[in-house]
C-alpha cells in the first residue's frame, strides 16, 4: 500500500502541474503560441526517448533482478550514454521544432529542448527497486518546483517562454539530484572498481528497447506535427486534447509502474499467472478510465483552453478511447512482454502500428481535421496492441511447452533404465 501511495503522489503531482501550466501559457502568450509550444514538446518527446535509450522499458526489470554492483554499473553506463546523446539530440529537436514553429519558432524550439531533457530521468532505477518515495524526492519534487516557479512568473506578466525555461531547469535539477544520490560520486574508488562495458556494447545491448520506444514516441508525437502542417486550423483543438490524454496517462503512471516492478519479480512458475493478472487488471482499469474521462473531459478541456478551445463530443470520445487503449498497451509492453523478455515483439508491433497509423493520421487530418487525426491514431494503436497480445500469447505458450519438456525429462530417464 505504501508503494502505491508513493507512486501515486509522484504521478498526480506531475499530472496536476503539467495540466495547470497550460492555462497559464495560454493566458500569457495566447492559444497559438501555446499550440506551437505543444508541437515543440511533441518533437522533444521523440528526442527524450532517444536520450533515454530504452532504459525506461528494459531498465526496471533488469534492475529488479540485479545485485548492488550490477545496479550501480547499469546506472553509470546509462548516465555516460545519455550525456553523449543529449547534446546532438537536443540541438536536432530544437532545429526541427524551430522549422515547424513558423511565427512562434522560439517557443516551439525551447519547448522541444525542454522536453528532450526528460530522457535524462532516473525513474526507471527507482521503479525497478520499488522505491517510490526516493522517486518523489529526487525526481518529482524538482520537476514540480520548476514548473510551479514558471507558473508563478507567467501569472505575473512573463511570457510562456519563461514557463518552458523553468520546466527545463526543473528537469535538469532532477537528473543531477538523482545521479548524486545513486552514484554517490564521493565514493570514487568504489565506482572505479566496478566492471564496465564499452560504450558501443552498452548501446548495442539496448537496441531493442530504444527501437521500440523511439517508434512509440514517433507515433505519439508526429501526429501533432502533421496536423500543424496540413490542417493548422485544427491544431489548437488537437493540441489540447492530446495534452489531456497524455497527462492522464502520466497521472495513472503508478498503475503501470507497480506492474513493471511486480510482474518481473515473480518466480519462474508464477510469472505467467502474474502476466495474465496484470493484463486483466489493465483492461478493467482502462474501461473505467475511459468512462470517467468522457464524463469530466468537457469541463477539463474548457478550463485548459481558457474558454477559447471547444472540441466536439466525437473528439472527446476518441480521446477517451485512445487513453484507455494506451493504458492497456503500456501494461502489455512495459510489464508483461518485458518480463517475458520478448521486447522483439514490442519492437515489431510498434513498427507496424506506426507504419499503418501515421498515414491514417495524415489522411484523417486532411479530411476531417482533429477528429480524423484521432481516428488514425486509434487505428494504429489498436493494431499495435493486437499484435502485442498475439506475441504475448505465443510467448506464454512457448514457456508452457518448455516447462512441460523439463518435467518430462526425469520420467524418460526412469523408463529407459
């Protein structure tokens, strides 16, 4: 129960401040400026996934099974890789967002750079070790404070750009605080004695995790860019709906996080049972979530948009459905398939879903605006989930066959003697 409470506090705080900052940005610089910040943040989200380099997907399960020295080695390797990646990736997302932002290029560029730093997070470490309160102190509090200070300045006359800069400061502070706590750099002799792999080997070992997470991020982040370029009139509506959907998933992160730590810790004979239990819980929770979102979404979106953005009821239904399916997919990929060590299934399903979904988003945006874009997202996401469920079923069947073969070996030996 303490674990659930700890993760819930962290995720609720992040979700609340992330939503609260939206009306402040809209009031500070207008809906168009905020729309381009949101577009930049979506581009930066892809950069964040590249910087994270798959540790968010594979890290919790590997840390949960490792000893103390292996954990420190894993985190030290992740820090080195992320610091090498963050500079070129940060520059790239800034330039891409600048090109998309047009009249609000600086807003989009800084938004992208700020979000890219999320990839530096150490939350996978705390999740794997089931340490929610350390996650709260070292990760959540600095980020919440940074966003809160930004809101204060924007409500006292500063532009939305100042708010984004303070979000950036909060994220970097969280990374520094977490790294100091985990590595304790004053114990330099112990750190030097830890076995370390070459950077090339580390990057190669993370290839499945980073491929699937990058593709996933592209699928969630590219649609707003598509809408901005080919259906700019629908962009503010799509941006606020997409932001609500994302932040709801963030706020419900404890649900996925707990399963990420709980499922891999099962004994070999109990793993399949835990995988199935996690899937059933995800489906039940997702159905309830979609219904609740549909009930509260109209008022929430009106508040976030400052009364300037009014999506249709069909748009809100699609938002609720996408949120529910996204939650189930997160549990299947991050908890179930990761525990079964079948990240290859996640990678293939994500690639196929992306290749199918993004053209549907473009066609839908041209034909029906925000509603059409959301239909395209839902189609690709549903296909991805279906492929992952099929892969999970095959993985479970394979484990059952292997277990049966092992139990039959002694019997064969006895009969032969």
